[in-house]
C-alpha cells in the first residue's frame, strides 16, 4: 500500500486515491488529538450560554463526518457530546473541564449530511470533586432527538506538589 501511495504522490503533498484527492498530514508528536478535535467540531457555533447551567450550540453536519449512507457517524456524534459536554462545565462554574469518568450515549435516529443540528448541554450538578451534565442532540428543523448523552467527570484540581 505504501508503494502504491508513493507512485501517486504529487509535489504539493496531495495523494491521489482513485478519483479522490486527499492531503497528507504531517503532525508533530501530541498534535493528533488536537487535529481530531478541530476536524470534528470545525463549524460548531455557540448560540447561547446560560451561566451556571447550560449551553446551546448549532452545527451543520459536514460530509466528512458521515458514513457511506451519508448519515452522521456515531463516533463523530460521540465526540460532539464529549466536547460540548466538557465545555458546559465552565458555564456551570467549574474551573476545569476535568477527566471523564463515564460517558453514555443513546442513539435514537441519524442526522444526514448538510443537516443542521442543535446540541443542548445542561449541568445536572457539580460537586467538590465530580460533576455530571446531560447533552441532547436534536434536528434543528423538527426538534426530533437524535441522541441523548450523559457525561460524568472528575473535576478536582490537581495538586501543586
């Protein structure tokens, strides 16, 4: 496979795979997760923040996050639940987004490529060391629930020892 790619590599870093052109990414160590987050949430818009409890975002599902049938991939949806769920901890007053203890997602239907969705994240509670949020993803046009997630995080600030 590597030999086949070398045979189709251009001078500008693009690789031809059949009829599809793609860019080859050269990443520094530790950058892959940052690229993945940006790849997943590029285009996410924060529509409203209710201090102390909630955050509402909108997102148009890009074709890059869909499967062969043009439905949003479950892994991409899980990443949105994780990232928006983590961000709402700040709206809830937490000084940190913490470390995930549990994340549960119930998939009810699918969003399609270029469909606008709404992500509604709400703080259920924040204690001294842990917090829990709920994240609901809906089709913006109809309000139909696509997925419902619950995210529990360890929020204790690390020691300065």
